[in-house]
């Protein structure tokens, strides 16, 4: 079911870093989660937004309405996450990120419900930074890119 609501996120520092709009013209500040959020995506299947960012206490947040948000506090998620995508075909979120002070290779995570997240870094050992991930319904494929100069990498995975 669709929520019929746009949601945008930003880095902290202002009054709000989560805003919503019913039409893309009029925006309402909804929350300041106290973290630097980078991006947000919507899962119509689960009826939730999933936002990711850069923080030492939580990097993944979920919301069913864009107003009330829950932080994911799994220990291994204290990292820098740059992007998140939802695959309706696979029923999974995939989030990717970069280097943190404590976790050098925990940079790919996946979740079937937005609450329990699993470390997928072992699938691509040695890649310590991912900039972006996208899902294509047309070809049923995730595509992620890594900018690390010695290991510039593009991966695809069903």
C-alpha cells in the first residue's frame, strides 16, 4: 500500500532533518533525529521508509508514517552508510557504506523487515567503501559502486 507522501532527509544541524510533503511542493518538518542522514527509500511491501546515514549510535532509521522514527541499534551498524535500496522482488533492503573508525569492512547490510540487519560484507571481502546502491525491477538486479581508487568496483547481485 502506498503512503502518498514524499520524504526527504538531510544532515543534522537545522531544526529538522526529516521533512515530508503530500505533493512535492509544500514541505513540513517532521523530526530531527540528531544524526547525519544521507538518503531514504520507501518499501510499499512493508509500508515503511528506511533512512541511512552517518552516526556512531545508529545509522539506520525506519518509519511507517515519516513522522515517528525508530533507530536500529545493532552494534555492527555503527558505521557510515551512504545509500539504501529496496527490492520488492526479493523482499529485502540493502544498505551500503564506507569506512568507520571501528569497522573497516562492515559496509554491506541487508534486512527483510527494516529491523533486523545482517552483515553482508563477507560477500565482497576487501571492499571497504561503497558509495551507492540501486535496484532495477526491469532486470532484477542490485548494482553498487565503490570509489576506492585501488579497487574501483561495480558489483551486481540478484
